[in-house]
């Protein structure tokens, strides 16, 4: 691995957690090796480590050394030939190669030295219901949605809603409820022709009921927590870990949240009394966690949705919190949330999915 590429996998111990997330997104391998003030290997941090840190503290600005794993696993330069065997034994997908002084000289990725990648088995979620909210008009994607309903807009050669279902199907889920309204006949016809190996039950709105109102139309009563998700975005995370987190946390609703970095394209002025400038910040970056539109909800929350009423999922969250019940969030990185609500985001989604194939 050349030096420029090695640097994509290395961060310093003083960098903020939010910057470590960005570097992990950029290298697309889920790992970053951390060096100390002398540039020697000091630890490592994965996207899972960052998630656990954020769930525990919510602190994006903390130095990454507070969240990293220490000591890291590594090999010396003369042990490089053992890399594949070592990674398989340690159940890791990357290992840094260091010299006798502790400096990183190379990084070996398991996926690049063997055709058989080390994949963690996915949790079996068969029997867990999934509700896909697919009734909207998709006005942000006009004029595409004048011809096609939003769920059938292709990302590459596959409609977005089919990609969403495929993500869940990897965990053994085979029963889906799809709320439909706008151009619902086209959606139903597509899946009839597709003849997939899973079952879709359509929930038809006679009028727009919002992202939550149509859930009340489902006649079946659920007895386990269920997924609810939009039809126009992909969440790239471990759904088994997400489901386990919801159960263990005691949440009534878990909202999947994604990091969003916004750069103010101007110099920002801070002032005191009488307009005196106290400081300036050139193009500051603001970091927030946003709602991805994917939720896990306990079945009893459905009773809080009014009948035949326009009602969003955010209204349901408000109702649950007003009753003093626990709502939590499950954070993912910025690059793990792909939203096709805007044309430029559709292109980013296609690039990201092409990268995932490699």
C-alpha cells in the first residue's frame, strides 16, 4: 500500500471523534489506526467503537483517544507473511505493519489478499415485521415522479425500494408491509412481475395519512418490535446489532440517526456589546445527528396513532416522549445514510453502492 493510501487509515490521538468518523467513511473499510504525538501506533478505532462512544456520551468533539481501543493488534515488518492467518485468528479485517520503533510502515487488508473475505454472520431476524412507507408523491424528485412512483426510481439498475428490502432480506426477514397511495398500481405490478421470495402486504391509503397515519390501517396485531422505514433512503448498518440495541436499551422507540456535517461557506463573526467583534471563525463546520427515517418501535406505540388522521412518525415520537417513555437514537456515520431525496444525492448513492460491491 502506498504512503498516500496508508494515510487514509491513520489518525492522530488528538483528533476529534467527528473527524475520525469522516476518515473512516473516506477509506470505506470501517477502521482507523491511531498514532500518538510521536506518530507511533497507539490504538485503533472502528465504526462500532465510535457508535458505542456516541451512545454512551454523545460527545462528537472528544479526542479520539478517549474512544479508541488500546492496545491495538499489529504485526512487525518481518511478520508480514503471517498477516492473513493472523487476521483470521483475531477476527479482524485489517492489520498495521510496524517497524521496531512503532511506526506504521504498511496496512494489510484481508479483502485485498484473499478472495474469501472475513464476514461476520448476520443475526437471524426472521419473523420481525418491516413497514415501508411508500405512499408519498416524491415532489422533490419531480419530474421523475410524474412518470414513476418514488419507490420505483432506479438506483443503478434496481429500484430504491427493492434495494431497501434486499438489505432486510439478508437478515432472514421475509414479510413486509408497504403503505401505498400515489401510483400504487405500478408498485404492485412491479413486484407481481418480479415474483420475489418474500411476501409483501399492501396497505392502501384512501387519502394521504403522513408517514405514521397509514400504520394504523394494518389489521394485524404485532407482538414484537418492528422496523418502520421510508422508501427513499438506504441505511447501511448491521440491522441485527440495531435490533439488539433497541431490545437491550429499553427504548420504546429507537430512531436511527446519521451524522450530518454542514460547512458555513462564510467567515462567521462573534460579537460583544456595542457591535465589538470578539472573534472570527472562517467557514466553521457544524455537526448534527439527523433523523434518517428508520425506526424500531414497540407494537404498543401503534395504539397512540389516531384513526384516519394525517400523522407523521415524528408526531408518534412526540406522543411517546410526552408520556414519559424512553426514545433513544442509534447513531451511524454520514456515509452510511444514503438519501435519494435530491438529484445530487441520487448520484452519491449510486457511487457509494458501486464502492460497496468492490
